[in-house]
């Protein structure tokens, strides 16, 4: 089942049909000749509250009134009618319309997933979602991407990121093929036992030390047996000349860009000067990051 409520203009739009076709073709190619059925439950520009049942909304106190975003409107019309299908996985691409309320999304998204699984009655169905693509016109995208990751605490929930393949002025990025390829890698792993790499780098551990005013933060990553690489975004030459701009350090004086960023195998070593305290570190905290140090395995 594919649920894409934020990247198509109508049920038969070229965007959604292209995504469907690419996922089906990718899955068949990678896993042999397999019949792939996809159920599309789609509506452009919708909020998550419309896709929640009243049971899920009660937990997070979610209510909205604008059609088609009436509370549970699309749950009742598009999801409940297909509960009798025996499905293998769910793909979700939504969140743009909730960018002004990311804190509530931290509750709504995981609770919706748990509720859908309960209503289907077939256990923990694998649930794959797309972290919002880069898009500079909605600054709340940064917090919403973070809110999406709260669902990763649930079993058999996984994420592909699209922050590096977005469009600064188009909320519906055109590179559907790469989004589909990344989703297909998840399906190959969870549904077909593929041994192919299916995730990007994930933070495993972090440590730091201070010597005088020099702060060094070391971050270790999973899924990086062959090491990490920095890859620049298309416009990075316009804004920087080296691997700066992606990592920022928080001290009592606020956020400040790191002075140096280096790779050592599966570790990223971030250095900052003139820091008396260390509170936190963040990465790619932009609605549409254009820097030279997007991190890949």
C-alpha cells in the first residue's frame, strides 16, 4: 500500500503514477519477476489528522476542520475501506502541511502508525516513510523532519531521506526515481531478505572533549563499514569552499558553525574554537541545505 498525501495533485497525477511505476519496476528488477500490487490512497496538501482514526486522534488531542482536512475524513474515506486487504507494507510520504505544528506531529505520527497496525490486525506491518525533501520556502520543515524521526522508535518502521534531492521552490520534487530506489531498498531488506545496503548513515555514539577553548566532538555512525564520504549539493560552490556549514555546535552563546569537519573511517570529527561549554550538536538543520558536507556511506 502506498500512502502519499503531499506529493500529488490528484489521484492519477503524473507525479504519483511515476512513483508507483518506478517502485514496481525497481522491486521486480531487484527481486526477480514478482507481481507487485499497489493501493493508492492519496490527497494533495493534507494534514496527518485527516488520516488518523478517532482513536488515534484522541490520544494526541488532534482536531481540524478544513475540508479535506476534517478530522478522520480521509481515514474514513480512503483507509478504512481497504482494511480487508492483506498487505505487506505501507509507504508514507506526508508532512508538509503539518510543518507549523512539529511538536504535535511527534505524537500524531507514531500513534497513527500504531493505530493503523491495530486496525489491520496483522501485527507490525513494515512501515516506510520519506523524510521531507529539501524545500526552502517553508522554514518549519527542519522541525518537522525531526518530528518524523520519533516514529523510528517503533518496530519495523524505517525512513528514507530526500533532503538532498529536493527543489528550493517546488514542494513536489521531480526526482521520483531516486526516492523510489531508496524505498525499494527498504522493501528488499524487510520483505525479500536482500543483503544490499538499504540505509544511510545512522548515529551510533557521540563523545566530546575540551582542551582550553577547543572543542572536539566525535560522532560514530552505523551503516558505514566502508567509511563515510562528504558529497556537495549542486550549489555548494556558491556558499562554501570546504566541508563547513552542515554541523553546528550549541553553547551558552547559541548556535555556531563548526570550524573544522573531518572524516575518519565511520566517524565524523567536528572541531570548534572558543567554546567554554558544549550543549548539543546538529547536522543539516536547514529547510533546504546547500553545503559541501552532506554525509553519505
